C-alpha cells in the first residue's frame, strides 16, 4: 500500500476501534489509537495516566488541573505548562504528523482528519450507529459495567468528542462535508464497514 493514511472518527460504541484495527490488518499497515496517548505522554513530559484521564474527562477548572497534575507527580511550576489542554493537544498533533510521515497507517480519533488536512493522501472516515448498537458494543467490549447508565455515558462521551473537535478545528464533528465516507455500523456491521472502506481506499488508488 503506497501513500495512504486512513483516519477514522467515531461515535462512542460505534465500533470505530474494531473497524480500524481490522482494516489495518487487511491492508497490512500500522494501527494507532491509544498508542498515541503513550507517545504524546513522552512528547509532553506528562505521566501517561494523566494524559489518559485528561483525554476522556477534559475539565477547564484551573484548581482541578493543578490538583490532578500534582497527583501524578508533576514537576516544576504548573503555570509553565498552561494551558494544559493545549499542551496535550499539540503533543498529539506532533505525534500524528510524525506517524503519517512514516508511511501508510490507520489512525483513530484525536482530530487526525483535521491535523492531516493538508495532505493529499488521506482518506477520512466517520463511523456512527444507533443507540441500541452502541450500547451492545460497549457492553461486549467491557467499556461500561452492569448498572451503569450506559446511554447517558455514551452521550456524554460523544459530547466531549464533539466539543473537543470543534474547539480545535472550528468544525462540526460528524459533518459529512469533512469526510470522504460516513458509515452507519449498525446498518452495515463491523465487517461490512471494513470491506466498504477497503474498497473505497483501493478504488481511489487502483494500483494499490
């Protein structure tokens, strides 16, 4: 596979991670999702656990951020790292650009479609699904425990992703205008989505 980066934006529970992982296997290219957190932690100097927490639970409170930073063994003056949200985002920007520069790969989430917008070899995908599918998929993957208000947690996570995306891109998350393909995984299934994306990728580059 020559010169093709695939970014996958996804609603919580839509199976975007599973789709990206299987697609990378079929295309025999690297797959990056949570691996980017570890790389961004090294790049930013923050503890990996802190980066993971901030990625899923962004909070703009200064006192909250200072307390959480200290609890993970932060060193030096906190104000040197302000604004924290931007520090983490731009660490991921650098990592994503470096990964794309190494060659073909599949990248899930983290505004990768926007970060790589100036490249001509990127195929941008958005995966969505109905709530029943998302709840079932989340439970199967063990993302939420029995008794959790799963629907509320899915909606909150999607709202965070939408807010985060709009803040850094000035774009509406999930707007079809910004993607080459928008797929309903509750209609096509995980394997079906993988096959559609694979065909689209090869269709755009017949020599692949």
